[in-house]
């Protein structure tokens, strides 16, 4: 049975976190106050599934490329 490498665990965990974070939408709300530091407040909006799906495809391609080169890349079979 093949063991899990730390590369696979860390890369898959990182890609899952990136996928989740890419879908979160942060919206700025502008408030009219006398204090300039309080004029903009950032509020979490909805979850954007399209951005998350695009990140899944990008991370999958990067993971497959990294996995390919970790295993030695192209090998001449004679």
C-alpha cells in the first residue's frame, strides 16, 4: 500500500483553503461621517461559486503538474 506523502497532504489542504477563500465576497460600504478613518466598512457578502469553481480547476492543473514532476517527469522507456 502506498503511503501518503507530506507533499500531497499539504498541497491538497492548501488548495482547499484557497478554493474556500476565493469564493468569499467582501463588500465595502461607504458611510458619511466626520471621521475619515470610519468612512469605509467592509462586510462579508455572499459566496461566489463561480470564483470558487475557477480556483478548483486552476489548483487541479497545478497539482497535477507538481505531481508529475515529483514522480520524475518524462522517462525514456527502452
